[in-house]
């Protein structure tokens, strides 16, 4: 991790796979904050209890409704959660060469109250370097962690869609330029996917797409009765990539979205190239 630039805030947000002493130590050494979901019970300095036991007895800061997104076998819902938080010092881990220094952390417990029948209740324990004693601070930390799925969607766009890991480039100096270019497209498609979900009936901005691209979609699928909306556009792009758009298929995945976008841009560039050649030919004849 590089050193955080002055005047910039960096927050590393991660799930339980990143609950490791080295993650916290690296963030602190480079001036970055972190919010990590805890996996391990840690020894609390000067107390005969673990970090999980300590936060379970911490003061209740408040309760609120947390929006939970759709997950496998679990529909989206509003969960009523109760929040506890506190500051603590946990014992440093033993590593080759000796025990590492103790760590000062803030910890939160987010626990669902009266979950729906048959639903696994929300129970998060979060470790963070950010303040969380005040209710507003605790809410801010939880809201940031709850948006972690957005980062995962971006990574899926890079890995499942662009297949960045299949590039066969091995050195970081060659990977960086590739990721820099592909990341622009990944963000563009992620924004398209989010708009299709949040505002499906909103008309697209014609300035965001070339006339050639719209012409191709019209020729292939026919212009929708109400014009191109965010949802219709995403489905059309995915259909170019092999998405069948059957009634029970659900939303398109990153493989078909990325493949469809690649085909659409290639065809649009082909039309532009042919058009330029035609105009040059006509100009030479007139001359």
C-alpha cells in the first residue's frame, strides 16, 4: 500500500478475509483508515475477555433500519439493527522475531432485532480506526461498510467482465496501464448497471452514446416504444453479449454485459471508419 497523499482520505473496507494484524498495521503505517468485519476473537489488554465479549457488553448507541441488498437465497429487506460500540486495545500477535505491538482499535456490533422468520439475522462485528463513540460516527462507519458490495461489483466488472486476470501480464509496470484503461470502461458499465437498477424507466442521455451505437441497437432490436431507457439499454447491450433475456433469467451478469459492450463499440467504430472512407472517396471524386 502506498503512502496516503496529503489532503486525501483513504479508507480500506473489507470482509472477514482481511481480518489480519498486518492489514491494520499496514493501514496505520501509511496513514489510511480501515473498516474490517471481524472474524477472530482477540485478546483485550488488561481484561479477562475477548473482543467479541467486550463489544457485546458495550453501551447501546442506538437502533435504526438498515437496507440489506439481495443476496443468494435472501431477498432485499429493511433490517432493524441495534448498535454497540467501544474503544479497546488488543494484544499484538506473535510473529517470527517476536510479538508485534498492541493495537488500539474501535469496535462495533451491529445486531438485527426481530429478524423475519426463516431469515439469517444480521450480526456484524466491525473493527475500525475511525471514531464511533457518538451515534452519528457509528452510523457513518456502518453505512460505509454496508456499501462494500459496490466495490465488489466494480471488481467483478474488472475480473469477470474484462477478465483482467487473464491478461497474462506479470509485471506491475505492465498491469498498471492496462488497469488504468479498463477501469474507465468498468466504471462506465457499473454506472449503467446501477442506473438500470435504481432508475429503470429514466431515458438515457443521448450524449452518453454515439449515434452509431444507437443506430446499431435500433437495427438489431428495434427502437423501444418509449425510447431507450436505462433498463432497456442494459438489456440490449447484454443481449449483444449472449444474454437471452427470458422471463426468469434475472438481471444480466458481467460476462454478457462486457461482451456485449465490446461488440457494440467495435461495430460502432466500424461504421465510423466506413463512413470516413466513404466521405474521403466522395471528396476525391468531386475534386
